[in-house]
């Protein structure tokens, strides 16, 4: 077994590398092109940087490949349709040790949510008051950097370790993405004996994840001229009523599942003040429990039907004849399935031991909220996965995003320990 004291000395010496890599990644705009930002370049420049970094580290092999269009349908995952991935490659680096042995992987994503409206410079990467500032610092470039630096540290112990360490930097996790980058890795046949997902928060150690659906609600009206609105059916009015049905659903979910949030994130109707709007649109995220999914085929269809029923009940209670005749259409934009990795899996036990050493004896497993790409690796790649991240969830997606260097160092120590335990056989 690798001497953890020696490992810690090595990790401490690499703190500057961790800070510099995080700053460098934050300073590269990798906003997901489906973020809603008017200018969102995608992940390409960040992936080129990480590819060069892997080359300098002496990676045995580096794979650069784009997800193929239609990836969600082929992999049996409900995800956004008609997404384009040209110029948005995954980067997967392999580091082989001298002796044959198991394979272990790290998985993290390069894309970020939009940066328009931020109250700080989103690309500064400034180090101030022990924190690194900018879009993606917390979610989740700092933690991706921690995985890369963990690999860098472990390369100094080639005589003690065996097998292969794989580091994945993937695309399309954010902005209604349903993990196309990670699914592309699975489709390509990249496998490991176990893995750790770096996209986690608040020092939570997880082996289970709840599910997440994104229902879209389409509301029909009947357009007309602004001078005779009485001869038309305003989709704004009907959308407001449908929103009341969604509120009914939210109240019911909060009563039955108080720890599972529902967020109505989009509500819009109309394009011109001179026209009575013809249609309305709402979209929401709904987390659902592992226990709510169909055991044979984990998905959130039953939760979607609860939403449909709540909207129908609100329409019935209102007596709205138009919506009774023209009921809203509800479709799922995406569905991240829930899953549970057995607690007796070796990686689960190794992660628990590593976290206790670094964080303290009080650490235990919690269910991951929200869900993430790790489910694809487990359900479709058959790779036992654990999740651990130290960034503050309260910082993610905010207009003032930042991450504490001390938190990144804690993640680095856990990541390196877990990988070392897996590869020291």
C-alpha cells in the first residue's frame, strides 16, 4: 500500500499546480452553446488546453472524439433532440503503470452554464481571499483540475501502483444536456473496474443518485389582432392557468417529498404587443426519488404523469372550456435515471476510508442531489461509481461564482487516495 504520508507531501507540493490549472481553465470561456448566452463558444478551447496538459504529463494515450448526433436515442436515454456536437470533443487520457492491474477512472465535465449577467468578471480566475473566482470555478473546473492533479501526483509512484488511470473531460453535461459526452465514452467502449465522478458538492460522499426529469409544457391559444383581442384566445392567460396547475403539482411534491426540489425555470408567451399570442411554453426540473422509478427500467414517467394529472385537475377546477378542449401537451426534454451502487463494492469502501482520513470520522454516504453523468457510467457502462465534491452548491451557477482553494485541496487528497487504493493491488 502506498504510504499516505508521502502522498500527502507530494499533494501539498502540487497545490500551486492545482491553483494554476483551475485558474487557467476558468479563464477559458467554455459556456455550453445551448446555455442561452448570445455568444457561447462551447468547450473546444478548454478541451484543447486540457489535451496539451495531458501530453505534458506524459499520458500513455489521449483520445479526442466528439459525441455522434443521435447519441441519446442510440443509448436509450431521454435527452434533448437535435443537439450538435461538432467542435465539442471529449478528451480522455490514459496513464498506464508498469505492472498490469485494474483500471480506475475520473470523470468531470468541461462545459459551464451561461455567464451573461454575472456580477464579477466571469473569466478572471482571480485568486483572492483564498478563493478562485469566475464561471465554472465551483461547477466544476476546480474539481476537474483536482482529478488531473491527483493523476499527476500518482504518476510519481509508478513502482507502487499498477494498472491504468483514466481521466475523462467530457462535454454537454450542463444546460439541459443529458450527459452526451459521458454517453459517448460508454458508446466508444471505454471501460474501467471502478470510477469517481468529480461533479459533487458540499463534501457529500455518494454512491446513490436521485433521478431528474425536465418536463416541457406546451400551451395552445388562438392568435388575433391586438385591436380585437376578444376574438382571439390569449395563450398568456392560458399559460398562467397552466402555471397554477404546476403550482398544484409542486405543492403535492413538497408535501410527499420535501427534500426533492422542483424548479419552474421557464415561462414565456408572445412575441409582439400587436398580436394576441398563439402559444405558451413552460419548462421545469423535477427531482425524483430512486424509489419512484420503475425497477425494470429506471425512469421518471410516473412523475411526469403526476404533473399531467395536477394540470388537468386545475383546469377542471377552473372550468376553462378552451383548455378542456385543447389540453396542454407535456413532453420530457430529458430524464436522468436514478441508481444505487451496492455498498459492498470495493470502490465504495475505498472512498469511505479515504474520505474519513481526509475529512473526518463523521463522513458517511448520502444520496446525490442533483443527478449526474455518473449514472450513465454505472447503468450503461457497468462501472461502479462514487461521487465526491467539495465545492459549495450555493456557489454553483451564481453571478458571483467562486471556490475555496482549501476545498479543492481536500478533494485532491480524497481523489488521490481513492485512486491509489484502487491501483495498489
